[in-house]
């Protein structure tokens, strides 16, 4: 009989048992695991947003909405983009999706033919890698390094562009590295996009979460970019709304009807209650975003100071809520370190290989615990580090 596994389509990569699944298996047998794995803030959605969701449910928001999203939400998104220095989009050129995550796959399905090249800084947010694989596109990973704080530059993009290059993904601030590309470098990268006729997918989901005066430059407002940029974002991160599943993408008039059709086919529409909550988030008081940003900033400082004490190098986190640390500094590969930290220290972090890192040196730590939790992580981590270093000096 044909093995069932061989019935999978050729485009589905036969990865080994996925690292995350393996780590979840280890964690499931352990008590009191502190999780700094997923990019899901521990913070609660601000109260006025939750209330708006509850009220919407009470008044009948239990149906499909307009496939592209509630018109009032799309207007609010358009205004919000402009308020933060982005381009003015007409509401009919915005599609509300079940999280920004789904938008990545819609865009990939809509733009990439087999063999087209999609460029992505590496390490980079892994679903973009998966989206390229599922469309049979060729993923071109542009390798970053700690020496340049994992910052993508125009020269690097230029070096990797070929006549088959079609899409450049810019994630700014970046996941997993927390890097913010300086605005003048974003402008230079966009000049390459214009010269080489690339479409830029500008993932700006962490744009409201930057530190130490760094600022993430919106892409679609830059010269020549309006008609070649798809802006992708959502409310998950800045408003602690991951579970509501509301994101969006906005793009050029010529592309949006076809992309909106793909979204319709995949989801019909985004959850009505989520959209009402997102509307309250974007149109209500904005001090909650600053509060969330400050909370992450404080955690970031505590974690970085602790890593300094442990002698572990890391990329300077300038945005998002991650610290990308070179845990191999303790003397073993990052994947092994993450498994030992979980098994012996009951702390879950993810190795950089998940994000396409070509080295096995780094791990991502999410700032998804209060400061006390971060201090406890550092305490547990230090015990595991000491035990690894002792073993290595004995052998
Ligand atoms: C860079 C980036 N873009 C988009 C998303 C998708 O978020 P959501 O689907 O919750 O909007 C994430 C989630 O972690 C992310 O890290």
C-alpha cells in the first residue's frame, strides 16, 4: 500500500519533527514552565476594547461582515496609517484578515508564480518562509549577522536581486531580532526596489513598539513606493489583542481586488466581534499603547542586563518584544541549549533555526513575562549555564 505520507503534495516540505513540537512535548511533562517562546504578550487586552467586543456581541455582531472588513474599521485603519506617518489608502484598498498572518499567505498566493523569487532577511519571521514554500516560489534568504545588529541594507538587497526577483519582504521592526532598519537605509532599500521593479511587502506590525528613540519608517509613503508596496499590520501586538485575530493589508488599486478575492475564498470575512474590538482599539484612547510599549521596554532592559552578566551576546533590541541572543556563547549549539534550558531550567525559548538562521548559535527570548518572571528566567538560566560551562571545563 502507498505510504500515506507520500500522498502529501510535493510542495509540502518534509521537515523533521518540528523543533517547536519537540519542545512542546518536553514541556508537557514538566511543572511550572516559564514560557518566553511564542510572540504572544501576557498582557490583557485593554478594558475598553474588551467592553466594545462584549457590547458588539450583545447587539448582534454574530454574522459575516463585508468580505474586505467592516467599512468603518477600514476607514479607521486608513486614518491610523496616516496618523503614524504612512500613506493614505482608500478603504476599498484595505482588506481586514484573521490576523496579519493570513495576509502573508494571501499575498504570496496572489503574487508569486513557481520560480519567482521572494527575498527575506534571514533570520526572519518563519511563516513568510512557509508561504514561499507553499507557492513554489524560490525563497532568497539574505543572511544577517550580529556584527551589523542584523540590519538589512540596500547593498545586501542589491547583491541578491536577480531578474526573477519579484517580492521583497521587509519586517521592520524585525522578528526575531528586534532590529529597526534606520529610516535612511529604508529609503535606500526602496530605491533598489524601484530600480529593480520589486514589490515590497512591508510588515509594520511592530511599528508602534520601538525603543531608545528608534523609529520604523513606513514604506508606502517613500518616493515611487505607493504602487509597489503592500503594507501589512494588525492590532495583535500594540494592543495586546493576539487572540482576537484581526490584521490587515493595504495595497495598490490594481492588486487589491484579486487579493481580496483570495481572502474571501479563504475566510469569507474576519470575525465580526474581533473587528468591533479592533475598531475600538484604533479609535479609542491610545495611552494603552504607550503603556504596553513601556512595559516591554522595562522588561527588555532587565533581560539585556541579565544576559550581559551571563556573558551572552545579543542583538540590541530596538523594537518589537524579542531579544535575539547568541546562546551558543555558553559552549553548545543553540538548539541543544534550548532543549536543556527547558528540561533542566523549565524555561521555554525558541532556537534561531526556526527563523531560518543558517547558524545554530542564537535563540529568541520573547518579553512575555512580567519583570519578576524575567528575573526568575535569568536565575534559572544562570544555573543551566553554570552547569554546561562546568561540564565543558571538566571534559
Ligand atoms: C512579523 C510579524 N508579522 C505578522 C505577525 C502576525 O500577527 P497576527 O496574525 O497576530 O496579526 C507576527 C506574529 O507574530 C509577526 O511576528
